[in-house]
C-alpha cells in the first residue's frame, strides 16, 4: 500500500461538499418546479406518494390520499421517517445537502436564514429549527467545543416545539450533545424519559443505546455489553441503523474487556453485511483500537488506513480519528515521515477536533 494513494485524494471535505451541492442545485430546481404533492416516507421503506399532509404532531401524521380534504390515513409518528412537502424551497434542500455532506457551519447558517423568514407556525419554520439544531449536534460530535451551542439550540427546540413529530428524536439528540459535553447525568435523565414514555419504539431503542453508552463511559463494560446485546435481541432487522449502533457498541464493550477475538468476529460480520460507509468506518476504527491496545501496530495501521483511504467522506469524526491513530502507528513502526504527513492532513482538514489538538505536527 503506497503512501502516494493517501496524498492523492483530491480536494478537502468542504470543496467536495460544495461541488456536490452545486451539481445538485440544477436537479433541485427542476424538482421544485414539478413537485405538486406531498410524500410521506415510512421507517419500513414504504411511502405515501401524491398525497396531502393535513396535520403532523408528536402523536401522528394525518394524510389525505384522494384529494377530498379529509384524513384517509393516520400514521403514528414513530413510523414516519420523513415528510417531503410540495414546494420545498431550493435553499432548504441545499441546506439539507450541507448536513448530509458534513458542511455543518453552512447548514447552521442556511437553516437560520430559512427559519427567520418562514411563517412562525409553518412546517418550514419547525423543520428549519430542528435541522439547524441537529446540524449543531452533528458538528459537536467532531468538534466538542460546539457542544454548548448544540445543547442550547436543541434545548430551545424541545421547549418551543413540544408537540412536533421531531420531539422525541430531538430529546435524544440533546442527550447526545450532553454526552459530548460529559454531562452523563443529563444523558441518563433524557434517555430514561424517552424509554419510559415511548416504549418499544425506535426512539426507546435509541435511548437504550445512549444508556448503554453511559455505562461504557463509566467503565462498566460488562453492563454495557449486556445492554447492547438486549437491543440486538430486540431489533431483528439486520439493515437497521439501530442494530448497527448496538453491534458497534457491543464490540467496543468487548474490547474494553480485552476480548479482541470476540469483538473481531462481531465487527467483521457487520462490515461484511452493511453497505453504510459510516458504519464500516466506526467498525474498522474499533478493530484498530483493539489491535493498537495489544501493541499490534502493523495490524492496527491496516484497519485505520481503510478508513483514511476508503471512508474519508463517510464520517468526519471517524476519519479524523483514523488519521491520528494511523499516524501513531507509523510513529511506533519508525516511519516518521509517513506519520508526519498524516498528522499534517489531520490538522489541515479537521483543525477544530480533539485529534488535531493532540497532533505533534502543526501547520
């Protein structure tokens, strides 16, 4: 594996994201001109197309399917993955692309502008408020200094939009922001409330994963592994993001118990069955950590470099970690020049991350 491959990966994340957004804008503009009806996407993969959403709240989404103005279908909000309203503004769709591409600063500003101009009681105002807060939460995952702003925005959303269909996910997002800030008591309070109020829903499983994560943070690896396994037993769909998160969590709990062989089997199976790049990046990094902990730096390096080379657009948090860890492996293997090149790439691309702060090489 030649180092030249790492250095030839082209523009940074923001440049690539900008190109994707510009390229998508023409498609977005064309779509806006033709979208005359709403579309409701469900968690199970099905959808209601060419419909009219009459009402949405924390309990249900009411849908008119035949155009007579009456509700023909009432869908529980926990079964709704997304609602795509007719006439969505171009800048709203572009802002969503910013979130998906990891351009969180641009997303935060774009949704702020949209929220300021949208009628206060419109779906657009609510959606813009939520996605702005969500973008701040995602940003905090890679740059913990943003955690206070994320907590503030998500707390404001939870207070202002208590009957929104986003409310339970927003409370979990708020718990995640508190996790970044190290406020584990707040994480437990929020997650336990969601589990209690919405049992057996995807939100409850998300809360249970956060509670297991708290145990892992508190060095209770045995208890965390047991809780992650309980979610795996309950979520049977192997394509579910919840199942992927539970699998990685259990793998990390096994690694914390020095059970590398068991973790490797579990995470390798996940890598082979998922097509999601971010999930694969987390799994490879976890395996790298297991080998690094054993002093197996050559093997750990291979795991981290897969993330560096193959999943550099999938997850900024994992990519930054992989750059740092791979560089540390090169240093321990007496390959200082390659280590320094990776450290430079880390500081250039992710200057606000804890990994960049730890880098011995500065630009």
